[in-house]
């Protein structure tokens, strides 16, 4: 996954290291919160949705989708 300037308007996107777990989860949360689910692989979303800082209702909906 590449960091895109389009979704990171308030930070220097070139300095974000997605190998850092906190930065990765922050970036995933940002993508979900901006409606960019198509930019996240299903595996990444399934494995990490519990840890995302997103709306609780959205988190519940994502969890129910992957509970199948």
C-alpha cells in the first residue's frame, strides 16, 4: 500500500512509514473515514478493523461483514 497525498493533506505524506504499526493503523483509519475502502485490501481491513479509530457504527458494520 502506498501513502497518497490525496488523503494526507495535513502531514508530510513522504515521511509516513507504513511499516510502523501505529502509522499504518492511522492511515487505514484515515482511508476508512474518508470513504476510500477501495484503496484497502480486504485482508488488511479484516485483520485490522478492530484497531481502527473510526466511527463505532462503521466499525460494527465492517465487523459484521467479515464475520461471515
